[in-house]
C-alpha cells in the first residue's frame, strides 16, 4: 500500500519531530494544530506518522530500536528535514540516556543550517506546577544533553533553542511553533530528475523510470546502464555513493544492501539534493521490499507523480 504517501515526498518543507515513544509528539502536533490537521497516511510503515497542516508536512518519528533499515529511514527523514523538533519527556528519567544518544545521532544526520528545537515536554507534571513527578530542571537537561555546545562550537551550524512545553495544556506550544516557523527556510529541494533506475547486485534491473522525453534524456539511459554494470561488484561488497558527470548530465549512484539506485539530472542540478533524492527513493524501495509491499507499477506511479513536469 503506497497510495497517499506521495504527498510527503512532494512537499518541499518538512518538519521532522523526533523523540522516544511517549515523549508527546502526537499530542504536541494535535494540540497545536487544533483540529486543522489531516492525518494522511502511515503507509510507508515503520511507525512514521505524516500529518499535514496547511502547506507543511509534519513527520513524527518514534526513535528507539536498532534495526538497520529503520535507522536508515530515520536518517533519510532527518536529512530531508527543513526543521527538526526533538521532543523529550522530562519525567522519563529511565530513558534519558537513550534520548541523549538519539538526540546527538539526529544532530549528526541533519544538514547544517537546519534549525533544531528542543522541547522539554510535560512541564505540567513538575511539582511546582502542582504535578507529582520528579522532573528534570532546565539546567539538568542542558547539562545532561550537553546543549551548551549549540552556543559554542555548533553556533554557526544550527539555530538552536530549547522550550519548556506542555503538549497537554498547550503551555509554550504557540511560542515554540512560532520560533520554528520563523526559521523555516523557504527553498525547494526537488531537483529536476530525468531518469531513475534501481537494480540489484546481480545486474538485474528492477525499476526503470524516465521523467523526461527521449530528446531531453539524451544519453542518460546508456550512461546509467553502464554505470550499473561497472558497479555491481562494488554494490555486492559494500554500500557506496558515487558521482558522475557526462556531457550534459550529472548522475548519482547510491548503493545499499546489495541494491543500486542511479539517478540522472541536468548538469545544473545541485549535487546534495540529488543525492538525497537517490537515498530517499532507495530507502523507500528497500523498506517496501522488506515489508513485501513493493509493487512496481505503484512505485512508478508514486515517483512519476512527484517528478514529472506538469503538462501544459
Ligand atoms: N502530563 C502530560 N502528558 C503528556 C504531555 N504530552 C503528552 N502527554 C501524554 O503522554 C502520552 C504519550 O503521548 P504521545 O503524544 O502519544 O507521545 P508520542 O509517542 O511521542 O507521540 C499520552 O498519554 C499523552 O497524553 C504533556 O505535556 N504533559
Ligand atoms: Mg506518536
């Protein structure tokens, strides 16, 4: 089942909420959007929720667990994010260590320049607010998570801010969301992809899609097939990312788990966005393979919907 899941890919702006299970991500988004959300799908599986509010897409990801392909997908989301919102339950002393570990893992994945917001959530449970829980103070959180780094060596890398919130009562949620929206970069991330081919390390072509007509494609098909042929040995042994340039195109090869994804675009395409596209599509493909939900025509339809130029 992939129907409906194209909308998250299509969006140019994506806010990714990450945190351990029960940190309060779903409550936060629901409460903030106050009924204007439309929960599209969770169809790519893996407990990732997609919530659409106006023109923004919120991807809610429960961190934890270690299956390699899950982590790969989280990484992809983090790399596509225009803003990161990390939600932490200040009363969850048992899993603080785990949360710290994931927080810094996410920071490593995120592209530089992307704002990161830390929600110290569930402040309504603090004793001074009438709650009955042992909760971490702001100072303790900053110290435990080593958040001072954002004021020193990471200062140029990300705008960072910590908010003490209650997703339940709504305290500080508007302020926090205002901060993140004010920092959203207004840029388009989708490059002009011309052709995409997915193959495996036996040389078998599994998926082959052209997003442009023959004239525009030029030699892309020939070049891509060649690149695959030359790299099946490497893909068999380890994961790789490679970059090629031909007379009028740039081509990116990404291989993972004995599969290769090769994407071509016009020469002016931005390398980094093209790489992210290739990685995202390969992640999506592999996830569907593992879950036995891959179906060639639906996969093609999904990607065609995303990359094809509107017909005039
Ligand atoms: N007291 C309190 N409970 C909260 C808060 N945010 C979430 N919760 C509760 O924590 C539980 C998990 O919340 P949920 O949003 O599903 O967490 P998620 O797994 O991160 O999406 C639910 O019972 C929520 O009602 C908060 O700020 N204060
Ligand atoms: Mg949730």
